[in-house]
C-alpha cells in the first residue's frame, strides 16, 4: 500500500459520508511517515479507519468499500471499520496524530509508537513483525514505548502482563536492553 491508495480510499469514504477527516489506525499508520517504512510495515491491504467526527459511520463505509465489496474486487484493497474504542492506546494519543492533507480529505495517522502499544496488546505474529521491523528501522523507539506504556489503561491485568512480556521478548531479541 502507499499514500495514493489511502487517498483513494478516503476520497471514496468522503462520497459516502461527506466527511473529510479520517483516522487511520493499524499497520498502515506507517504510511504517515516522511520516510519510507519497511515493506513489512505496509503489507496490509485493509485500511483500518473511521471518520474522525463520526466514528459510528465506519461500518457504513466498510459495507460499501470493505472486504468482499466490488471496490475490493476492482482495486485489491479495502476499508476495515475501526473505532476509537477498539485499540488499547496510551493517554494523549489523539493529540499525536500525524496528519497528511490531500487537499480534499485528510488522513490522521496514529503516531507509530502509539500504534505499537496497540499492536503489543493484540499480540498477533504479524503485529510483532511490524513492531520489530519498525524498531530495526529506528522508526519506533523502545524508550518512547516504555514511557507510553505507563500512560496506558489496559483492559485487565492479563492484557498488561502480556504486553510487558512481549516488550521484554523484543528487547532481548533485538538487543535493546541497554536503551531502557
């Protein structure tokens, strides 16, 4: 995926909702960077998003240009409905968006270290690869992740323990112990 794909999706979403600002969460937040992210960070074909001022309409967008839609059949990518309540994120995440203004629509990308917290919470293999590639490329910062971890309200104690264990494993794997 690339920024032109994001612009295309947001333009189509605007036709559906008439909104212009969309929050992008998930793997494709890496497209908000000025630098080119590793391929492993932008492999996804689904854009996890919602209209900033009307998150409840994300499902309406996904119904028309989501998985299994004619839009996906034609273009090979699609929208996955997201919500501001979906990811586990640190306090202040809404103040750290990386904004890309396309003129007719704006993408508000979740800041990468905030996205990493959410990915650690989900803990899927593809999330771990995304984080590890971001750390290797120095697009993510383990000290920042550690700091924001303290500002994160977890669903429960088990989720918090799992996140801390995954971070510990990545520090060892990537030899990042000296950075904390």
